[in-house]
């Protein structure tokens, strides 16, 4: 028997939780009790943790962390003193975790160690904090909101919501760094029901701190003939859940989140109309992207969606020249995949409305076919012909543009109605 197998090690956290829920288990985290860092190294483990001792198993490469406790030493989630030594018990280690459902350990022989009632809360479908120490780490507010979006049939314990509200009131959320906020928001957006993440952040007051541009959308009315749900915040949640139901990428879901931010700055005297909200949305989302250090691909698609979603919705009435102008503005010929994602975001917007979730959106198919027609133009032949005739670069560009418009004009009758 190798020395690694003799360690007193337990599977902890998400792997235990997901197995008990009957969900797939992708990876396992382990806690080791009664060992020193040197004993881990002697057993062949490789140390990778900087803030506290974490090791990779020599065979499986799974993470093994020494049992540890934490003591709050400053604001935010960096402000902790970590204590790990052979005297720290498994129960002490589990006590520092966020939720009871994540504070269950499993021994090598399958025995469950559950000192905080995690199995009970799994059965009752409740998200509940382990101890008052939850309040020491503001990242946990984001994690709980993300778990709410993942475990869609769970409810949040009232005392946990009250504690989260207290944390927000104490200013803990202001200490979160941008990279960690984006990481948790991005993961939450990719959960099955992302609306629950934002609804929970709104309920505890964290949304107003982290994303005031989104928070102010609730209570802002929209024209009922286009939006049966009327409230812009309600619409936004429907759009996000529509994107999730369509298995959209993170970039599409972020674009959906930001597409209507400008409606939150429409003067009430102009409600329920929101003339010019598109450009206001672009300005606001750029500030969000800068603040949260949002990746470029998400930022670029969000700008397109905010600026062009109204034009995409109206595109069934566009002639060939107008369609070409729209595709040119979106750089569709050079970035066809991004254009396809824009159209998906627009479909989510159109279907993210009360009672209209299943309605057809022929604009998407029509614009994809229009792009295919424009791509079918033999630009190399046109460029060669233009060069042979002594035409300048701009003249050749104009000829290519005209040929693409002509291709749309010839092909449009066959696709004008869409599927």
C-alpha cells in the first residue's frame, strides 16, 4: 500500500453534494486530517497552494487540502488568517464552509460526516449557511446567488437572506475585487435559471452595489403592446432565462443582460417609450465592462446587441441595401460567428416576454440567409477584374458592395418570409 493511501482523507463539498442529489460528479476535492505538509510531500504529493497547503495527488492529480480554520483579519475575501496543522479536526474544517449542503464529508469507506445537517437541507431543498462565520466572506453572497440559479427547486433560508442583507449593509460587498465578481457572475449566467441569481442579489441589496445599471431597470415600464410584462427588470429576467433555455454562450447571455441598460436612464416623463436608449445602453455597458474587466468577446457582442437589436427586430421590412448596411455595421462578413450570436441574442430578447416565449423569430433565419448570399459573391474575381481595369481600391470596394446588394436583391424573394 502506498503512503498516499494511508492518509486520513475525506471527499468534501460539491462532489458529495452532487452525488447525494444524483447529479454528475466531475471532480473531487479532498480534506486531509492529522497530517503535516512534510508528510504530504513525503507521500509523493506536489504542493500547489500559496495561501494555505493544497497538494496534488501523485496518481489522480486531485486536490488534497490540509484541514484548516480561518480567522477574519480584514475586509473583503482576502482578509483571512488561515491556520492548518494536524490538530485541526474535520468538523472544524467543515464549519468554515458556506452552506450546509457543501459541509458534508465522505470517508473512504462511504461513511458520511454531516455535523451541520446538510443532508436534511438537501432533502428539504434549502440553501442555509453553516454558521455566523458566513458573514466574513462577501464572495459567499455571489456563490449563494449562483447556487440559487443552479439548484432551481431550492429555496433560501430566511435567516441566510437576513445575514446576506446585513453583510451588504455593513459594506462588505464593496471590498470585492472586480475579477472575482466577474468570475461568479459569469458562472451564474451559465446556470439553468440565471434570473434567480439576479433576483437574489436584488433581494439582499448586493445588485444595487455591484450592478446599479441593472438594478435600476426594475420599476421602469415599457410599451405594453410590445412588452406584456411591462416592467423592464422583469423583461430582462425573462430574456436571460430564454438564453439559458436555448443553451446560449456566455457572450450571448452577457449581451442579453446588458442590451436594455439605457432604459434605466430614460426620464420618467418619457415612459413608457425609450427613444435613444440604445446608445445610452452602449455607454453604460462599456462602463460595466471596464469596471468588472469583462473579456473582450463578451464586451464586443454586448455593444453590438445594445446598439443593433432594434434594427435586427425591424429587419423583416428592410430592403437589400438596408440589410447590407446592417451587416456592414456588424462586420458580419468578417465576423460571421459573432453575427450569428448577435442574432441569437436578439431572438432571446424577442421571446423573453410574457406569453411570447414560443413565438417564431424569422428575422434570425432571414439575416443568416442574407449573410450567406453576401458571402457567395466572388470578391477575388471582382478584385482581379477591377485591378485589370485600373480601378482604385475604393472603386473595387464599391463594386463588391454593389454585387452583394445585387445578390441580396436576387435572393430575397426566396427568403423574405423566413421559416
